[in-house]
C-alpha cells in the first residue's frame, strides 16, 4: 500500500448509465486495467468512481439522476421519489493508520481493516463497516485515568451521546472522575448524527474521511492548446477542458494571472515558465523514447492594437507553447505535434500539479491513455504508469494490447456490453472473444518474444522449475528411468497468480495443457483454478502439485523432491554471501526447505534460480542423488507423461 493511509480495494456500481445491475470488481493496490470494446461502458466505470470524491469542485463530476441513471429505468425512479445508490466503494486501512487509531482509542475498539462508503444520487455518502466496541473504549480510557470502577463502567458503556455523558458526569463530585469523564466527551460528540454509533462516527470523521483518497480523471480531451489567451483564461472564456489544463499549467508555474496582465516586464514570468518547462521536459523524456531531439518552449506573446489616435495598447496576452526540434533546427506549435505527444505532455502538466500536493492521496483514473501513441510509445507509457503506481493507485481503460502488461494479466478486468447492461468481470471469467483479443494479443506477443509453445505444454511457475525438471529428466533418461517426453514443452508462466490467467486465455487454441504447481498455493489463485475446473476449461486431473510425489508432507515445491542435504549442497555452492548451511541449522517443523532456509537467513526470499543454475552447470548424474530423490522424479515424470495424449 506504499505510504497510502487508505486504499481502494473493490467497488460495486449499482446503477450508472450503462451499468444496470450490481457490478462488483476488485481494485489492485497498484494498477487495475479495464479492457473492453468501444461503447462497452469502460468510461462509465471511471466516471462513477470519480464522482464519489473528485479532487476539485467540478460540476461535471457529481451524480445527476437525470443524466446518469440508466435511461430505461429513469422515468420509474424519478416517479418513485427515491434516492438510489450509485456506487459502493470498499476501502482498506493501512497498518500505519490503524496504529494511529489504536493509539487514540486503545486496543480492541476498532479492529476492522476495511470499511465501505455508498454514494447516492443526491451525492450523500453512507459509511458501513466502521464497527466499534464501546465497552473496550470505556475500559481502556478509565484504566488510563485510574477511575475504572465497575459501577462507573457499567454506566458509561450505555452512553450514546455527549449529553448522556454530561448527565453521568454531573452525578459525581470527585474531580478525578469528572476529569476522566470529560476526556471521553470527544468520542460522543456525534456531529454526523450517527445516533448509537457515536464512537464509530468519531473514527470515521477524525481518521477515515481526512485520509480518504480523492480521484483524478483524465482523458484525451484535456490536451493543452498551443496558444492560450491569458485574458480568456482569467475570465474563464476558454473551452472547458482547455481551461482546466491551462489553469493547471499556470498554477504549476506559480504565476498570478492578474499580475501578469498588468505587468510591464515579463522577464520574471518567463523565468517561472522556463523553470516549469525544464521540469516537465525532464520528466517527459524519461519516458518518451520515440524522439529525444525535442524540447518544450514557453513564451509570452502580446497582441497589440492601434487606437484612432495612433496610440498602441496590449489587447491580449498569449502564452505560446512550441516544441523545438534540435536536429531539424525548427520549432512547431504544440498542436502540430502528434496527438500522442500532446497527450503525454498535457498529462504531465496536469499530473505535476497534483504531485505538489503532498497532503492528499490520489487515485488516477485514465481513460484510454496513449490512444494515439505508436506501439513502442505505448510501452513507454506503460512503464510510466508502472512507476507512478509506486505512489498512486491507477485505474485505466484500454482496448490496445500494447497497454496490457503480460506480466500483470491478473490486474485486468473486462467490461462487456450485454442485454442487461455493462458487465464487469475478471479476465479469466470472460468468454467474449472480441473483448479477450487485446489480452490474447498481449500474451501472444510476450510469448512470441520469450517462449516457444508446442502442442503439449507443461505449465510451471518459474524458470527454476524448468531447469530442475529439464536437468533431472536428462539424468533419468541416461539411466533408462522415466523422463519427460520430448514432445512436452515446459512453460514457466512467471508466477502462481498467472497460471489461471494463462490457462483461461489459451482456451480454444487446441493446445494440451498440464499444470505442475507448488502445493503452498494461495487462496485466491486456488479459487481461480477451481473456477476453471468447474467451468470445464481445464480438467481437474491435469492440475498436479509437487506434494503428490513427497510422502512425508502435504506441502512441497520442486526443491523438496531433493533430499535436504542435496539441495543445500546446490544452495551453498550458489551463494558466497551466506556461510554454508547445514541440515541441522534448519527448522524441520516447517514443511518446505525454502521456508526453512528463509527463516534461517531471516529473509523473505532468495533467488531460486541460482541453485537450479548450479545443478545445470555441474553436469550431475544419478550417483549424485539418493535413490529416494531419483524415485520421486521418476514417479513425477511418469505421471506427467500419462496426462498428455500419446
């Protein structure tokens, strides 16, 4: 969650434009991608999120029953006089914020790390999940103040308001007790009229609302014009989207428009603009690799008119934005550059403004970013978005395969137009081939550059699995034992979470797929695999786990098929920075040797590839391994071979 106090975890859109029934989707803590065809409803999803808590006062980003409610239901809802819900957002609280709350109210008062906010069409918000234990609060506070008598606690735990607290306080004359009761007053003020949930309201008002992220929406229409009339900017006579971006530029440059208009000399303002252009240009060309010979140039131009008496005056001040090409030695107005370049530059202007706001957490909503960029420039943009996701949650829409990271397909949600309105789902649940195309194309492009896919494919999690299996298969083949058939290709998919996505996207390709996985599978990935089995996308019999070939535990990675001392020999030969580890150094209460090594080294993870590579380098044979190890791999290869057609 980075430094964010509160992150968006999931959202359910109840009714909004093309969304006509509840559509729930999870939001990744970094990047979430909404993929779908044109007019599928992707923009509606971003708009609904933005309208829950937009970063600035903007009449375009508030819910309006007339304009936003699904059209075919609009008449009925207007006649009913109801105030329907538009969207419910579930938020997750960081450990840091939880610590702040606990420091205030004490332990076991507020223990939920999630809460939700439902926004209705009158733009009011209703919190839920902000549950508190008033009895725990009273006991914590009376213990702190040394007034924790049973009788007093019995009275205080029934309090629902500050007035009731005052009534109890007035019944005592002991200054210590009175002071202690007064210290409780802030928890029962009930400014939001939550009634009996005054303490919950206190936490929501004091800690949750101030730390809620705000949304920033950006699309291609927010591009900067090449020439900005400063007078029209002041009088808000520019086009709406031009106005927003132009204001952002002047705020970023810290230029007072009124002062500039009345000034005789523009040198100070030009200096501010040049500083701003340097900042933006530097950031731009960290990611814009298409043409690095460009520079942004700002200048202030004047439109001078001559009066009837021959006197001259400045009728209009113009900010001129040009792009200088150092190779061609020419400059062009910003509008004459490509739409893609203009989008990238304008977004940086818009975004640089919010980067200066260190006190607010932002969620960025990008609608079809880089739509006009070349494929290679879209890759640059994808890298830019990935870097931004270190500090910001980002949700963006696309139908371009080059805006989908093949390594993060589990971040994708699909949006499909159906007879019942827009439907949002995880990518592995999607069946519409047109919607899946960008994902299949992204995956296919990645595979084409990194892997060779055959008719028969054994999916494993990582490269270390591939090396261990290939080497041991070769050793067993030399000895006439079971080995992996030569028509089977081992395909490392880059992690457990990608296995189900890979299988789902390969449906209908007539490829034979078997999965061989670590048995310590996380709940989310296991659920996704179970769904694929239930939907008959993959057979249950073709999902195998390493623990099936280990009799002493129901957990195993590929490394656990080796005797422990055999794997430690490979590990010790691979890492110079660690002193040699002996079997007796490891905690045998842990099932997996990797977990035992991690604990011994006090690390979360070491490079699993290096011991596998050590095995590949040393050119081992069966005499290097115990009969138990050889038997396990022989049994594994025999089982895997049997799962593929002859």
